[in-house]
C-alpha cells in the first residue's frame, strides 16, 4: 500500500470525506476573538489551509475583506456549507501556486504550517512575505512538539525563529488556554511583522 503524503490534496480529501478532522475546533479560538476586537476594520486577510472556515465568518463580521483557500475540494465544500452567504470567500487553490492578486495586510495561521510536511516548511515564510504588504503581519497559532511523526508536524525549540526570522520579526507571543485536545499545552499565539529588508528577498 502506498505511503500517504500530507503534501497532496488526496491525503486531506480522504480525511474530510471520512469525517476524520480532530483539528476542527468547531469555533474560533479566544485569542483571535480578542485580536478582532481591537483591529482596525477594512483589512485584506488571507487564511491558507482554511479547513472548515470558522475564522472566515469572524473576520468578515469584524469588517475585513477575507479570502480563504484550501487545496482539498472536500474542505472547501465543508467551509462553503458552513459559511452560507459568505461561501464565496473560500476558494479551491494551492497556497504556494495561486495568483492572489492584491497583497494582503494580514495572514492568519491556524493548523496550516503543522499540516505541511517539513520538506515544504522552507517555502512558507518566503511565500507569505511575498503575499503580504510591507509591514504586513502573520498572526495565529503555532504548534510545538519534539516528535517526528505527523501531521500535525511539530516545531522544535528555535525552529520557528529559523523559519520566519529572515522575513519576519515577532511582536507578540502568548500561551493558549483553549486549545483543542491534540494541541493542548503545545501551541502558542504569536504575531510576526514583515521585516522591511525581506521585501527584496
């Protein structure tokens, strides 16, 4: 039997079709809700690997122009069903290949990086810095674990700084108190801002 590859849409398609989605919290995390209460309205927001898309509604209702993508058709279908009138905010697309057009003010991370095989991690920060405006931000949740198996693929100590540090600088870091079971005591809420020097990278 061929080994399943989390880099392929088929891997995630199977899980959504079978209803095996232990990363699905069924709600938005508290830290995101708190951030949205203080953010200025009207920002252009990207959600890569959006899954069921609960955050799409939260950003839209807070007055933001949000676009979410996933490369598994079943995930997009689920998100569009959940979102109803906001379903057009979700697209079937590959984060690394899709032409998003106008740059974003903010990218939201939630169980996307940890879903990517580690071989793809070096592409994550350069791609985000390309898609964000100068002074744009990456905000969200990062999963830390010393284990090798995944998904979720955990970050080891110092690894996130190595991945993001050349393109971003961290401006916020906090513990997460309402994690779902698979992430309990293993994730941090962080905000990173694009470094001005990264625009030419």
